C-alpha cells in the first residue's frame, strides 16, 4: 500500500461510503419497478445491470474496507526475508560412458 491511512481518515471515509452505500441500496429498492423496466428494454440497456453491479460492488466494498481499517483489522503483511545469494552451480560437462 502506497499510503497508510490514519484511523480518523478511515472513519471519515467509512461514514462517507456507508452513506453512499445506503443511498445506492435505498434507491435501487425504492425505484425497483422503473429500474426493472429500463433494464429489460434490451439492446444497449442490457449493459446497465452490469454497470449497476459494478457500482454497488465498488461503493459497498470501499465501505467494508474502511470499516475494517477503522476497527484496526489489517491484512497480514508478508515477512521480509533476505534473499540468499545464489551459489554458483558447477558447469555441466558431457561425458561418454564407454
């Protein structure tokens, strides 16, 4: 991660994405019938359900990520190990067993 987020930043982003997530879910459920009519028109409109799924996934995923960060739960970082210097392998020679 290029930038470490403080808990305060994570809480503020969590609140923002949480409100956005609630708004998106609320709008989808409130306008379910018009949305269904638009999505079922076919043609170009067939791409709108996919775009909606990407929108919901992004907003809700960002909320969940910031929630975990605000709670102090982070992914385990891989251990930094020293790279051993490679030993020079002996040169392979062709031999004839006669």
